[in-house]
């Protein structure tokens, strides 16, 4: 049954596809970056969106035929359209860099808790985006002088929505929510997560504030060395949404991490 309240318009769908293209187009494996949605008024970008939509419809149609036909040539065609999956035997240790190639350093981090932009990086695989945050207060597994720098999966654990539809809301953005501290919110269906509380009952990750998600959002464990350089070392919590195992199911392996311009979130306070 379709929930009209959460039904997506064609314009919203176009924006989501454009955002996905901007996130992953020409991205080197493991590059931490800041990205923004593509300008849909540009005919070239709109053509990319249209092509992505056509490919998505092809996959849906072939998948439907495979379910009805039971395999054979149709299954082979579906496998042909899907990129080969990549896996890792263990989590790599990956350094975080700004887009200009300079290291992220905790003692001189460029962004603070009031920033509404969002820094995204893939880890451990190239289709597993994460958000890098600098919170107002110390948080579990935080690093830096005040233990406020943390990272979480940027894939909602409900139905897999990605930025800009899931983002961090800084303190004051939604008065009264999460004791007026920052929180992570997905505008697709309303799931919210608390980066200040680890959901230990589920093996780690940011605790659920509101559903419909039933799983916490995985946390990236960060480390800093003697020079205060930052490294992603592993994820804790449940597997990233859409992956049976966070280490399996990508299309590339993380090797370095760069930041780019802040992603502009799609934000509206939870109701």
C-alpha cells in the first residue's frame, strides 16, 4: 500500500537520482568528499538523470521477469546489468583527507557543530557513504580534543535513503528534539538517530530516537595518531542497509579518503 504522505513526486525523484549521481560519479575508492546535488536546469545533467531512471526501470522490469520466469536468460541479463560485487576480508585502515589533499587533523578541524553542511566519505566500500560530524558535546567513540568528532553510516537503516535525505541536524535546528542536542534524521520516512547514545543492545551504532527504523545506524570507528591525523578503521552496529555484510556488496575498495564541498541537506523537522 502506498502512503500518500510519503509519496515521492517526479521532481523529488529526479533530485534523488541526481544526488546519487553526484555522490558517486567519478569518485575514487574510499574518497571522503563533500558533494552537492546536480543542477537539474542543466540539460546535460537532466539527461544523466533520465538515463539513470531508464536503467533503474530496466533493472526493475528484468527483476520482475526473473521472479516470474524463474531464471534462465533473464537472470543472466540481470547479472550482466549489475556491477560485480566486491568484498573485503577485514576492515582497512583509511586516512581521511580534505578535497585539496591535506589531512583531516582533529586539532584544527575545519567545521564545527553549527554547520548544516555534510561531509561524506565512502568506507569500507565505494557504495557505502558515511557522514563525518563534529558534535557539540563529547560522544561515544569520539576523537579530537573534546571527543566530538564521529562518523556514522549515511544510509538510513529503514529503506536505505542516502544524503541529502538523511543528514545531521545541529543543535537549535529543531527545538525540543533530542534534549536540544544534534541528531540524525531521514526525511524519507521520519527515522531519527541519536549520535550521543550507542545502541549496545544491537551491537553498537547510533541509538534509535523514532522509527520506522528498527535498527540503529552503524558507526564508523575513527582513530587519530600522534600527529592528530584521522583514520577510519571499522564499523560497529548492524550491517549497512542493503548489505548482508558491510564488508561485502560494494563495487570498489576504499584506499584513501578526501573531503569535498558540504552537501546541502534536505531538512525539515520531525513531526
